């Protein structure tokens, strides 16, 4: 605690109030849900080309301040927007047919630079992949394009997508639109940022330890991590080495508006959509609500009082409006979240092999020295991770086997608690967005999200206003496997009650 206080004072003195101001959103179309943009395009109230140009202009107006957007395909996107407008104008299909067959016709979206987009770079922030070009679309991009959406470019990520500040030595560091001295989170940090400032109509992120939910939280938007193995991960880099890791990793939507989450999830879940029963009616009054404020894990911050207050207001809201008395929990196994995630995340090769050519311990120390003098293609945190993460997966290891059992026991606790009609309210992160580089002195705070990946549960980050320092705060809403619809319904309800996304000004 004392170390945290001292370092927080240091970072505050170092960065001061030297934040860059962003211009306001000029075009109201960027302040509307993607489903509304799609409706207006189908009804000829606005053209896809107009929407795309509004996105392009917004990116141009803001990217120099935040550095979230790293590569565009504007020429191809404009061509596709014109084709979408021609289809609408031709009358070859009715409005109802367009809504059914291409529900996001003409709507621009973005994704992170670890999800393949044909013809664009596919680096995952790794210098060794600086010249890697994707030859095909990832499954999720392909299916969205088949449903009419238009991909306009890529957003920034941390090196190898394995840190919760977005920074790499290809594209640089991304800054928070609410305060540019602060981080955007990771690994979908660039995507969280571009959604917050209104640069595209919706985004696609991926999440293995909170990589959708933390950036959504830090940037004041909605982000949904689907139930395990619902959305295809084909086309992501790095590919996950084991079936267990594949169950941790999810692709999901990132949006300014809760109303967009379900329609996007319907599309990207493909054939697995039927498992989610997304259109099954929900009576919120029948929900069982559980919540926990602090996980009690070592090496993590105590949850900030503004976040505690916000969570308590949500509990009070459900009590007053829906007559639901939420039950506070103290799940003891959550105290073991760090070793559960760390042990079960061990892979088949050391972290350093992904980022360093001719990997060895000597090579890592050499890169650290080069980093100090500004000559390394690797970030310092990635190099430190290479020193720490050297153990490879040994399925017979007693410690590994023990934490597999603990993970399963914790999952069973949640399954039994939540049932078919329960939700669990939990902090997405214990603090608002830290200053740049501050995660280095509080590296384990990501575990509030990571443990939910370990359990395979669906979770939605919901914004709940701003902190006393003007930074977004919120919570995550968690449900049982394949009960994503509960998370999404609660997100929509809380958006109505607490206002949802707030434009950064």
C-alpha cells in the first residue's frame, strides 16, 4: 500500500495535468448506435459513404492526440460503401430483406492488429512481424463483411497482446481520450480508445485475460467477453497452444451503446448462436443478483472508493426498481486468482520465443540493454516477461494439476451460485485508468478480469459514469455459461439508469 501511494504521487507529479484536449464529435451520426446507423442507411436517410467519411474525419481529427488507429483501408472501404449505397438505391431488395440478410449493411467498423484483415498488417505489435501481411480475413471479420459491415482499419495493441497498457515499438503508445496522460488498457486498447472518441461505429476485440473488458472500462464503453468457445478464434495471432487456452480466449464486441452488443454477438457467434438463446425473453425482476467488491488477492489494489460507490448504486437500483435484494459474497477462492490464472496459462514454449529471434536468456538481456539505449524492437515489459515466463507447460506437474483442480472448483462454485437466472457484479478493475507506465508497479491488477477467462464465463463491462478525476469507471456483469443474454440485458438496463458512454471532452 505504501509503495502504491509513493509511486502514485511520483506519476502524478511527473505527468501533471499535461493532457491533450480532443475536439468534440461534429457529426451526430457518430453518437448513434450502430443498429440505428444501419437502419438509417437501409431507409436511405443517410448514405454509407457519408458515415464512412464521418469516421475518417473523426480519426483524422483525433489520432494525433491518442495514437489509436494504426492502418487504414480507406480506398477499399469507400468502394464497398458505394456498393452498399448502390444496393440500397437499386431497390433490388426490400428494407426487410436487407435487414435480415445484411443487418449491418454499410456500417464501418474497426478491429485490433492481431485479428487478421486481408491485405493489412498482422503484427500483434511484434517487431519480428513488422512486415507480416494477412492473406485472408479472420473468421469474425469475414462473417461481419458477409453481413454488410465495412472494415476500415486496424487499432493498436501491446506487444504480443500480453500486457494491459497498449504500447509497442512499431506503432508507439496509445493514450486515453479522457486524459492523455493515462493508459487505454490492453490488449484491445486502441479499439477501446477509437470507440470512446467515436472513430468507428463499433469495434471487435479479443480477450484472454481482460483484453476486451479492461480497455472498455478504461475508455468508458461497453465490452462483452462471450462464453467460452462460442466465437471462432481462427485468424488471431498468437494462436493458443492448448484446448484449455482456447477456452480462455474470446472474440467479442466493443461499442459505445449497449443496444449494439446483442446484434453483433448474434452475427459473430455464427452457428453457435443457437446455444445462447439470445432472443429468449428476460424478466429482470426474476434475476438473482450476487456481488463482491474486493477479491482479497495479494499484489492487487483495494478497489477505489468511486468504483465501490458505483457498484453499491447498482445494487440499490435493482432493489428500488426491481425489488431484488442482492447478496454480497466473499468467495474465498478468488483470493487465489493469480496462481490459478498464471499456472493454467502456461504454454508450450517460452514467451521470449514469440518476440526475439534466436531466443535465449542471453538474447533477452542483450535486448534489455538495447532497450535502455533506445535500440530494441521490444518493449521493456515484454522483455521482463520473457525473463519470468520461461517455464513451459508440464501437464504432469503437481502444482499445475493442483491449480487445474482449484480452477474447476471455483468454476463449479460460480455455476452453482448463478444457475440459470443469476448474475454476479464484480469490479472490472480496482482503479480508474492509471498513468502511462504505472501498470509496471501494479502488474497484477488485471486479475479481476483474467480469472473470469479461466472460468469461461460470459462478462460485460458496463460504464457507470466518471470518477472524481474525470476518468471512466464501471463494473463487469457476469453470468453462467451461455447465459450471455443476461449480461447484455443488464447492460442495457444499467445504460438507461446511469447514462452509459459519455463523450470525452
